[in-house]
C-alpha cells in the first residue's frame, strides 16, 4: 500500500478525528480543516494526494471548495471524495459534475472509507509509475 497525504475537511471535529485515526493507522498523513477557506489554505500550503470533503461547511460550502480547486490548474487534478449527509440525487450529481471522483453518504463505515481511499491512492500511484516507465 502507498502512503499518501490526505486532507479531511469537515466541521465536525469528532468525525475528522475518526477519519484521521483510521487513515493514519494505514500509514497515511492526515491533515484536517474545519471550513471551506481553511481547506483552500491547506491545499495551497501542503498539496494533498486526496481530499475528503464535506458539503455542509461554514463560510464556504464543499461545492464552492470543489469549484475553486477545479478552476486552478495547480489543484484541478487532486482527487476529491465527498462525504456528506445529503443523500439526494441532485446533490450527488452536482458533486460529481464539479469534479468529485466519489460521493459517500453519512453515516459511513470507516473501513469502507479506508478501502475507497486506498483504492484511489493505489490507482493514482500505479498510473504515475506506468507513465514513468513508458516515458522516453
């Protein structure tokens, strides 16, 4: 398994602590942010390999965070997994249209989240390794 830098964004401290606990047990480095603008600052300061993003955040919601990150060429390709209590078809569709790779509804299994994160990280690392081995 490949270790990764992960940003977990949620205004519920108990949830970000739970996420950080489970992902750090797998060797990942987890940074947390409690609101949208803090998330943008964290991404700018310490570009993560993947972002776990809640939609209902104070100040700037997760949709706004997604939109800002996707407009910036330096952050446009960072994988985003949305973690949200909003289970409606419209919110899922909008999150995916804004560039999220996955959408997990709360409550969720921490073990399932770890598996999905690891899958994305390993796929990304495998693609990077493939591109390096095929470059001239």
